[in-house]
């Protein structure tokens, strides 16, 4: 009896070893897209801009999803063709993903590309059509991640980057000291303005990040599976009012698929372009004397050049299948810049005036409305910070429109291969540095698009650096709310 029992024990042990997750298990990956195009009539405008309802679909919007699994840890990306996504929608999508895939929220990164030709998925009272779209969006994001997980297959990854400075320009400029243009609140003397007249402009108020980063995922046999790129360019825009479009992010997805020869592949290849630190960066060269091509023409120009660069990076990269994965997440509580009694009195007076009832409101009216909207915010909000590790590659994520200066500092503090995805896991508005707050300009004006405390940037920067260090120090896990230290 002893020999058969010993043999059974040995067999059971061998089976457990064979079935147990291994840190050196070969990587698997899956990718999929999920259509998130809104119905006609869904409002495309945001808290500041007034674009109006969707009237035409130029090109469909998608949640472009990638799932990676090393046998111990699974990570999921969902990069969505919307302007921004409210935390409540992110939470709904992540809960659906948790139920279907048993994937914790810390291991799911959901971000917006920031195309301006799409819904701004925020709960700011746009009506029942937009409310219904928000739930549709959450379901479609979850469906996309689930479908990507269904495609999991042996895979290998590589990454690389190249400088593409020709398309990125800081849009905040120091202006001449005698420039007396008032801000919406009637104050004059701000040293920095967003896109000032060329005659008033002196020099850019900050840097840009020209790095174009590519994470390449291939099937085990070398066929392209997915490509996740990252570039700090706000968006292109310049499209007709009411047009729905994924902007240059969508054009890139198609161009890189063609460039890699994956047009008719099964399962379909998925190209993804995420937005880097671009809160103060756009594609307009204020110094240029010749007009730049606009709209869809410019989208094709920029996306085509980036796709060509991506194909070149993939061609010289060495792909591997033995890279461990990890994730870290923290909710950082930050104060809200709520208006005081004097500011509320000013806002009510403006809105009660004849100017406040005009069909086309001026900037003071818009910001009076924003002041009242901001007064309804809580005193403090949680800001979700996240970090993923894929071997020696680190990906940080924040929900804000991060300035290039901050993105560069985070890259500098991280390992050699590090990039940041903005507008991820919620919406935290613009994130000027403390110094940029003092200089003024559109991105600093209190509104539902710029609501965090003036000291938020150093806290978020420090929190992300802590997460980057933690995710590279060992196995990742979700942390409790209250800070990363």
C-alpha cells in the first residue's frame, strides 16, 4: 500500500506544481475594440466649450483594449475615444470587469484619449440622453476588456521610443507686460495666456515632452497583436460642429495596423494611442508664419508620421515573453478650490445681468456659471493614481490634464523606460504646477475643468513617484485610500 500511496502523493504534488502560477510563466496577451459611438443628439460639449449635440459620425469611437497575463498577474488597458470620463463611470466599468474576470480595480487602467469630437462623459446635467450614454459607455468598456481577455494567447512584448518634436508646442505663453487683457473674473495683469495674439506673445511658459513611446505586443509566432503608443499632444480638432470623431488617435490606430501589415489578421490587430502629459500642449506653432492644415487633413498628417515611427520602432525591437507584471493603485484625497461668498455674489450678479441672458454668453458669463457649478463640489475629492510594471517598463497614470513639466519630472524619477497616461481612472481637471497657478491663464481659472487645490501638483507628482518605486520593488497590490506613503 505504501508504494501506491507514495505514488499518488507524488503525482498530486507534480500536478499542483504544474497548475500553480509561476513567476516565469510565458506571457499571454489579448486585444479587442468595443464601439462606444453615441447616438445622435448626445451632447458633445463640456463644462466650458459649447459644441452642441452629435449630428454626424465622421468616424466611429472605440474603447481599445489590451490584456496582459504573466501567469500570476493580469493587467488590462482600456483607452477610450472620449474627452474625459467621470470617476463614477470608471467605477461602474471596473465593477463589471471585476464581476466577469475577477480582476481587481488596481489592475485595470481606463483612460480617455481627449478627442474633443466626442462626449465629455461627466455628470454635469446634460440630460437623459447623456446619462444613458454614460451607462452604455461603462458596459462597452467592460465588454471590450472581457473580449480582449477571451483572446489571451502566448505573446511577447518590446518597447522603444523616439523624439517627435515637430507636432508638439506649449500653448501657454508669457505675454508682454503691457498686455491688459482681463481674465473672466475681471482681473488684469496675468503673465501667461493660452494662445495669445502673436503680437503679445513673448515665449512659451513651459516645456513640451517630444517623446513618442511604443509598447509592441506580438503573437508567439511574430505576428502583430497590439501596439500601445503614448504621445503628449492634446488633440488636433478643427472639425465641423457636431461631428463625432476619434481625432488623430483613431487615424493612428488604422495607419499603424496598415503599416504593420495586419489589416486582415485573425484575431484582429488593435492599434492604440494614449495621451501623455499634454495639459499645456497642443499642435499649433504660434511662431509659424504659414497656416497649418486643419481638421481631418492635419489628423492624417500627424497620425501618419507617428504610425511610420511606430513601425520603425517595432522593426528594431527585441520582443520577449518572460516579463513579470505588477500593479499599484492609491486614492489620494485633495481639496477643491471652492468659491467663497464674494465670488458667489459676483457669479449671481453676472448671471442676473442682461449679459448673462445673452444667446451667446461671453467669458465672464461662462465662468459665472462655472463658479456656481464648482460651489456644488465636495470640499475634498479622491484622486486615483496608478502604476503598472511590464518587466523594466513602468506606466504611470493620473486622472488630470497633466502639464508637460510634470510628465517630464515623473519620467526622470522613474526607471529608464517610463511614460505617463493622463485622464486615467476619472477626471481631475487641469493640473498646473504651483508656479503656473501664480502666472495665471485659462488652465488655472477655477471651474469644473480646473478645480483641485493649487498645491495638488506636487502631491500628485510625489504620489506617482512613490507608486513607481513601489511597483518596481515587488509584487503589486491595491492599496487602501489615504495616500501612498
